[in-house]
């Protein structure tokens, strides 16, 4: 479904003021805990999904309290994508649904949350928790674009890739993340996934596009010279690195600018000097 990065979960899933088919978790929570203020919660203070739990024992008082917290987040207009994901993860992993529902999927059906949406949010929240200290304005689209890296390489590798892109690009977008992710070959061996991501991403960001035909091989010396000059440009601009495609786009825009012909005129002079016979 189409959402905005800042959209919360209640309206998207139709959870607010929705007639319930049963009292379900909300009724259970009202019986055992005081009301929870979702606005006072943070990702760090939500119940931990990794706590060991039994699937065939009655809910403890502590579990009932955690269940109330999780439901309040999932139903809140103010809950973020990753807070909802962590709450769903806690309910699923700790079987907090077991007093009223036979399966987690049954709970999702009653709350009109699709399994696919639940899975994306549950996979995304650990990466969001890792990135938020460095990227306070992190968006859902960035997290979802990195989910293939999380699945193949792990959370730390995905965070490393996002950091490399923040250094390399003037603005990180979900589209840019997706383009780089598509170029990565995947885990190659049993080496450290984070180091593999670093090497593969730097190669994807700095090497020229492989669009030459077999009879027009790229000039290795020219590629090396361009890479050196691109590094010099990055240093002058106080940037981490300049991706090759960004450099090409910037040069093309400057060359074609109808209101500023400096690059065009400089190229004309350079081409005339290059083509001028020796001694003239």
C-alpha cells in the first residue's frame, strides 16, 4: 500500500475507532492494566521482543502490562513505523496474543493488519534503532530500501551502507539506495559482512558504468585519472567521495546550462588546444 514516510499506523490499517469482532487484546488489557500513553513511549522503552516466553502458559502480570503497551502503540496515531514494528515483534515472538488468539496471524486479521505489512515493520525496526542516533530524520522509505541488505548481510552491514551513502551523496534517497543495492553481488564468502558491504558499495559508487560495447573497451588510464581527479574534487568540496554517476550528471548539467556557458566555453578551448597541430 502507498504511504508517506511520516505516516503512522492507526489510520493506515483502519485501527482507530474500528468496531471489534471481539474484545480481544484491548479488553484483556483493560482488565489488567492502567491506560498507557503512547506519546510517552520511545523505541527504547518498548517491550523487548527477545525475552524468552512460553506459548502454552497463561500470561503473567508482567506480560499483560507489556501487551497493553504494545497494543497502545499499534493503535496510536502517533506511533512510528519502527515503534509499531517492535511492538508487533514483541507480541509475536513472546506469544503475547495467546490468551485471546490461537495464532499471531489471527490477531493480525482481527486488527486488519496484513501479514506482509507486519513482516516489513518487524524486519525494519532493528535497523531503524541502529540508524536513528545518527539519522534523526530517518524515513520509512530508507529502511525498506535497505531490507534486502538486512536479510542478506545483517543490520550492521545495512547501517554501514547507509553511512557510506551519506558520505558519498549530496542527498540520500530511497531511489539511490535501491540503485546501489541492486548493483551489489551479494555475500561472497564467510568473511565479515560489514567489510564485504564496504568493499562492494565503494566499488559500485566509484567505478564507471559498464555500458561500453566489447569493441569499445574503457580506457584504464583515463578511468584512473578520472578517479584521481574525482577524489581531488571530493577533498576540495570536503566530501567523502564523488560517485561516478553523480560526476557525469554534474558535468552534463554544467555543459548544457543555457544560462551559464563557462563549462561549454572551457571545453571548446580545451578541444581546440588538443586538436591544434604541434608548433602552432
